[in-house]
C-alpha cells in the first residue's frame, strides 16, 4: 500500500476502534462498587441466603468485613487497570501505522515499564497526547503570549494529573497483583467482627481501615521489589516454632506476612484517581482522532482549570507535525 492509502486506513480503523471502545466502563465499575458499599446489607441479603448451604457461618459479619474488603480490592484492580488502559493507548499510538495491532495485542510488561519510566516533561506529555509542544518566540504579541501561557498552564495541569496516576500505580500495583491472583489477599485478616462492630458499620461509624495482602518474599527482596510493595509488613502468627526458624523460612521465600496498604488508600481516593484517568483518556482520544482525521485544521484539547472542562485549541495540521 502507498503512504496515502496508509493514512486513509489509519483514519478508518482508529475511528472504528474508538467508536466501539467505551472509555467510561472502569469508572462506572468503581462507582457501582461504591453504590453497592453504600447499600451492601440490603444488596447482599438474598445472595447470602444462597451461600448459606455451603457456609453456615455467613452473615452480616461477612458483609461488614470480607465483602467490604473484596469490593475495595476490586476497585483497586479497576483503577490500576484503568491507568494501564490509558498508557496502553499512549504506547500503541507511538506508531500510528500499527496502532490497531499494538493496542489489540499489547505487551502488558512493556506498558507497565512505560508507566514507571514515563518522562513528566512538557515535550513528552505533548507528544504522548498528540499535541504540539509550542515554545515561546521573540516576535509574539501580547494576545499570543496570553494564549501560550494558558496553553503551558494546561499542559502543566495534565502533567500533574499523569504524575498522580503514576504515583498511585506504583504505590498500589502490589495489591492489584495479589488480588488478581486471588489467593494472596486477606479479606478477613484478623478476628470476625463483633455485633458491636457490625452495628457501627451499618451506621458508617467504622474507620475504612487498611487493606491486607499476603506475601512470602524474603525481607530484602520485599524492600527491593518494584511493584509498589511499600506498605507496612507484619508476621501475623509469630509462634515460637516459626520464630526459631525464621532464617530458613526467609531463605525459602516461605514466611507468611501481611502487607498493609498505605493509610491514604480510601475508596474516595480510588474514585478520584479513576475520574482523573478518564479525563486524561478523553483528551487522548479526542486528540488522536483529530490528528488522523487529515483535516487542515484540528481541534486539540488540554485540561481546563475546571475539572469538568477542557480547552480546545484550533491548530493547523502542519504545526502538529512540525512542532
């Protein structure tokens, strides 16, 4: 195929991809989890009746602890995956000729590394979001300078959002991985909730509390790992026998430990991260669709100061490629 045909194919396929894609889904999933948490005793009453034949102990204490923690873990999974979705789109768009191939079968490891190594510079953020990196010039009049200042402030605002997403990803990836594997989270890390704790939970008087994942990697390896295991460590059952054999257990990566999430990991924090991820994704999608549209003038977006608004800049297509 010739270059002109390639451009046309890119436009047609990328438009079809995003017409089928729904960027709101993971945000909706997190909002759904929050709504379930708010109505969990009513929501799960009939479901628990179906569980009772195989678990006689199931009841309101299960809602207060295991189900609540499970929904919070699920929300972490959605938020981490949402961030990966955004960076997968950015990674795939580096070569638009093969965007479809790269996004349909992307390498999760490469995307993860791209998040951890993403450069938070104006140049890289503009390139990643298909936006020209305009520089100040000597011959600009006041109106042009004012526009450039708004543009730079908007790009810096996007940098701050992406920085926050990266920090959240790096800080909580461990908990996402442990939840994804299923058997490596503690939904009931300590004792069953008492009747008093259940009643407090019904009144939303319990503190949200930390989440607990399970680990067995030796202490040195746990500190050096790069998947976000920055939480507090605890050996939950340090019996005399275990204590006498800590070294061989450590050498075997066979010592059970609790890893606590950071104190600031709340459901409100997860909700905020999901919203910011969605906001970044909307800007990316608008810009890539404009860039492949083959129009002489494109309308590219950057975030406005109001979190629900964007700035739209009319830019000549040749400036997108040359800047």
